[in-house]
C-alpha cells in the first residue's frame, strides 16, 4: 500500500525544532514551490494531484470561488490505483461545510473589536479544528486497515490552528507531537510499504498569528527527493506504483 500523509502547513523549521523523528522518516527536506505567485493551499494541492501547475485554473473564478474547484479523478494520479481512498483533500474530497465555517470564524475574529467576542470566536474555531481532525483521523486509520492500494489522508489542523495560534508554542508543539505520533502509528502498520509525508507550504510568524511560508515539507521512507517541486510527485508515484 502506498500512503500519503498530507499535512497542511507543516513547517520544516518546527519539525526540526520539536525534533519530530517520525515525521522526518528516513529522508526529508523542503519542497520548491517558487513557480507559484503565492503559497495558496488550493493551488498547491491541485498542482500536486494533477502533476501540473494549476494556479491559473484555480484562480480563474476569483479567490472566493477557488474552494469549490474539484478535479476529476482521471486528471489525478489517484486514477493509477484500483481502490484508492482520498480523505478530505482540497480540490478532490474536501469537506466544504467544515472548512467554509472555519474561514468565516477566522474572518469574524479579525473583524470584531469586542475582546470577549474575539476570545469566544477563537475557542469555537480551535474546537472545530480539533473535532474535524479527530473525525478524519478515524477514517484514515480505518482505511489503513482495509485492503487498499492507496490511501491519502489530508489534515488541516496545523494550518487552521496555526493561523490564530502560531505564536503559542505550547499549542503548536502539542499539534506537532500529535502529528508525529500519527506518523509513528502509520509506520507500524505492516500494510504500509511506501509512505510520503507532504505539506503544501509551511508557516511563519506574523506577530502572534501565522501566515504561509514559501516552501513545503516532504519526507519518505524510501528515497531522497532533494528539493522536489510539488508537481513532481505525480510521476514519482507512478514510478513507485509500477515497481510494486
Ligand atoms: Zn495550506
């Protein structure tokens, strides 16, 4: 089974700082996303799954509409597989309800001047993120126990929580430890042959908040990829699929 543990906004520097050995696997590094004008989540995951720079296509209807974009499986490397599972990935199987609510809460948080309201919005925002994380995590580990040739789980908690809490090292460390423990559990699963851990972009501090940084994180248990472009995974996965 080929597995992709897709983590939004997993930051290379924090993986190093918290020494997340399981996330680092045998080989790890940064991705090169310099071909894109900005590190946009929807653009990056779309380009990843199709193997093509999809920036213009994703942005053609404007920033607001981009989240509704959905790629046909035939355009993606998921079509190489017989019984793939792809959980919650932007542009493919994304939960628009949950992620839409998150974005509205975030917007309201920054717009409201009332401190008590701000605090309540942040609590609701953080709680929703963790609840959603647990839901996808359950589905992911269930799929890893099934007879599948490909499983991808997409986890947004580091991004969602990071935007409002990046300056809070206690919260960020807790998330990185959770993700590292998930990586450990994936690796212990005997069905998992090739594991790729990938983020679309990282995160940098803007005061006590977080914004996207201009490179992503990758790791594998089988090959040193150096500084790959996010569009290069399409052919890489075709290659390891054909070897298996
Ligand atoms: Zn992202």
